[in-house]
C-alpha cells in the first residue's frame, strides 16, 4: 500500500508539473468530429494544412455561419489542438514545408465517445469472454512449453500485453458505456415524469425492468466465467514465478486485478440500480398513482407559493428525567499499603538433636517394650502426633523398623489399622538386627 501511494503521488506530481489541461469549445469538438469522419470516409491517414483549413471552414459554416476570418480562426484552432495533443505532425519535414497532421489517440477516444454507443451486452460479453478464454489458454500452453527468455517474451509476455489486455480493456470500455446508458435512462425517466405524469408509468417500468434484467445477466456471466479466467491466469503466474520471469508474472497479476475489478463493477452496478429501481417504484406507487392528475401536488405548490400561506416548523421538547435520589459523592479510598518488614531475619539457634537418631531410639524402645508388628510400632510412635503428620511419619517409621529389626511378612500382606486414621501393611518383627545369627 505504501509503494502504491508513493507511485500515485509521483504520477500526480508529474502530471501537475506538465500543466496538463484540456479545453475544447463546441467549434473545436465539431472540428475533431469532422476530421474523424472525413478520415474514415476517404480512408485518409493524415491531413495537409490545406485540408485541415477546408474541414474547419466546413464545420464552422455549420456551427457559426456568421463568423468571419475563417482562415485565421482555422490557424488558431489547429494550433490549439496541437498544443493539447489532439493533432500530431507526422510528415517529419520540420518547419521547411507544410506539414501533414493526424488525429492522436486522445482525440480519437474523445470523438468515439460521442459518436459510438459501445455498450456492454450479454452477446458482446459472451463473445469477449470466449475470445479471452481461448487466448489465455493458448498463452498458458506457451508458458508450459517455454524454456528460454525469448520464448517467454514472444509466446507469453507479448500476448498478455497486447491481445489479452485489449480484450479486457474492451470489456471495461463497454462497462463504461453501459454506465453512460444507465445515466441516460435515469434522465429519460425524469423527462417522462415531467412531461406525462401518469401516462409515463408503462415506459418507466419498461426501462427499469429491462435494465435490471440486463445487469442481472451480466453479473451472472461475470461471476460464472471469471473464476475460469482467474484460474488460468494464476497458473501462468505460478509458471512465471518458477521460471523467474518477472515481466510475465507482473502482466498476469495485472490482468487478474482487471478481471476482479470487472466482477466488482457488475456487483456494484446491480446493487446501485436495484436501489434506484426500488426508489422509483416507491415514487410511482406512493405519489404518481395516488395523484394521477397532479391535483394534490398543484394545490400544495399553490399554497406554498401563496401570500397568505403560513407554514411553521414545530418540534417536540421532552422534559429531562428527574433523579429523585441523592447521589452521594464517592470517597477517595486510601491506597493499599502494607507495613514494611525487614527483608533478612536474624539467625536463630535451633535444636542440635538429630531427628533420625531420635526416631531410631524411639522405635528401639517400642520394640523392646514388646511391640512385634509394624502396626503396633507405628501406632505407639505416632500417638502424640497430629493427624496431618502421621502419614509422613509412618513412612519414616517403616524405614527405621526395617533397619533395626528382623522383619518377616507373608506373601499377601494385609492392611492393618495403626491408629484411628492410618493403615499400614503388616510386618512381623523378631528382635533387633544384632540378634541375627
């Protein structure tokens, strides 16, 4: 997006620096049209200065019959058209001889816009898309067979740049012609309603329905066939990327953008005409049919234009809502803080007794007192402990009993209660390990 914005700014700046402007009067337009028609009728590729003056004199006699100094005005008109790049000198003889001039592409485009009704129809769109599909398919075959830069240039880039681009441009040109036709239809509907209030209903409905059907058909064709065209162009673009052909890739991508723009045009025009269609039908139903003789409309106009008519604009003012409760202002709460404490605590002298040695002595005492099972030893040693500490201490007791006593167990060791909330697997003890033979 940044690069596109930069390119757009550069193009606009260049056009502004060149001071490009077009100013054509009615006489100039008629002069250009006369040159175009004379060239087509006589198969002329260029005009001499004398021929230009003769054509201008003929056009001027039809537009401004009373004007004088025709030759001088012809000289000024030719110079104006040359300054605005409507005429180009093509003889190559400089200023030594009288030159020959031809209409430029800009002049031809302006004249054809006013002369030709190049409107997109279902038939023309079918023909253009069929030709476009055939041309793109041929280019795709050439891209698959191309192995050298020359083959890519002649078989892919050239057709994409000339023939296929011209076909897509033909679709866009006819789309613009259809836009102009729609605008003329809207103007015709306005003129019909102004001229024949109630009698123009049938003609207005005919214009609305025919244009709506045309746009609907065109949009269907564009949506249906554009996917095939885009798929073919995408294949060409992928082949160009693989072969590192940047120009072919750029041209394929540009054509894909043009086709997407044509599809978007069809959807947008159908949507906008549908809105206009509904608006006009609502106007015909609610205004024209209810007042076929314009009696109500005329009376309203007479009242608004009369001296004794008094019209005023009134508006409803709603009272504000009353708040019956008293709003207590919110208090500013103090910030949440905590008392500062020393990060490092003073060292404290703890007990020096070894906990494992104390547990071993306690277990020995219980065994010597006559406890011959693990459950009995565990119950007596943990009798004074909290419930949350008994489970941890039971594991240490089992480990200590296995170290200080001779332990035997059955194949299947039963679980026996060692207090109110603790169970252990039962072992039998037979004296201390020092009593072992």
